[in-house]
């Protein structure tokens, strides 16, 4: 591996996880959205693994003045690092598999390196998998982090544990520009605050993945199980938000996928009744973002 400053930092981060590792070559798996860095696969010798994945976050220089989108993206990578450090170890790999964080560093202010388990090498190099695998993963993830019932919901300013106070890429407080793109008489704009209050005020809440689309799921070769990556928008809320985002606006409260989700979640009849009733609300909340984002 060449010895540019960035590559030296990558090598140092890998070395902190595997002191005897010798990086052989690296390749870019993909660039991060908006030019905020790259995800690399680094082949190794001299250690017990043949490769690792390195998430190399390097935000572009910002112009003067407020930049909501930039601030949201920067925070999202801090949230992801916190998730891997403090929350991922609570998961049972047999229930909700995620990559192991092998090392992380922030040698340069604003830049984050995360050395992660290579899920391809761990048996999740399959292509597209079944929706059942995603449903089982989400139910297992949500079950792990279910909060005690709270009739008052999550109040403003509640301790978020270093994650988003409300999970999801499209949470209203983080998307004022998209809301402003909607016509003032658009019902989605008029009622946006109502949707948000109903979701935030849910009695039963859990930790959300926040961005559970299929491209953030790594499937086994048979497609019958999966692991999840990309925890930038992980935060709190009713689990039905993840299902709406992951499976689209066509998901109805009577869909068999929903039945399977609640069977695996096993959260009790009161939780199930509340989250089923919130499904149309979550769909409208998601539609509000889509309409403003595409305007």
C-alpha cells in the first residue's frame, strides 16, 4: 500500500486491530453520498482475516454559513460510530447480525475511520435476498432494544444515548428544506407536525435502523438470512417506521409481512395494536419527505 497520509491512517487503524497485519491492496467498494469519503475493502496478510472493510469518512470543506445538510451528514457518521461502539455489542448475532467494529479512529478533526468486519468474507456476499430475511432481522433488532412502555412517549430533549433522538433518514426536524419545498396548502406540509408528534409520542419505542433499504442488507448465498450495515440514521421511534421505509408505501396493516414481523417481535398485544395503527401515519410521514425531496 502506498504511503500517502490518508493511506497511512488507514494502515494505522487496521494495525490497531491486527498488529501483525500487512495490507496488500485496497479497492473502493463505493463512494459515500455527497463526496463524504469512501468505503474500501483492504486485503491483508499476516493475520487471521483475509480482508477488512474500512469506512473512510472525510467531509468536504464547507462554505461559510449554515448548512443543514452538511451538519446532518457529519452527525450521521458520529452516530454510526457510536452505534458500533456501544449498541452493536448488545445484539445476538443469531438474531440480528451486523459487522463487528474492529477499530475506529479520528486522527484528523472531522474525519472518521471505522475498520469493520468484511461481511462478504463472513458469508453474506449474496445478492438480493427475500423480504422474510429482512423482516426477521428488523424484528430481532427492534426486540433487542425495546424500551419500557411510556404513556408520555419520548419527550423533547430526552437522552438519546448519542444517537438520533428520532431515528430515520427523513425525520422532520432534520429535513426543513424538504418541507419548505412543499406547497403551503399541501396536506403533507400542513399535517407534518401532527405526523411527527404521533410517532414521537408512541407509548412503545425501540431503536430503529433508520435506513433499512435492501442495499443496506447483506444476504447469505441462499437469501434466507441477512446482516445489516449503514447505521448513520439510527435512533429511537416505533419500529413501524423502519418497516415503512424498508418495504414502501404499499405496506398495509393487514399485510402478511406485518403479521410475521409481530410474531417474531413478540412485543405483546398492546404494542402490536399501537404500531399497526401508526402504520398509515408512518407512511404519510415518509410520503412527506419523498414529496419534498423530489420537488
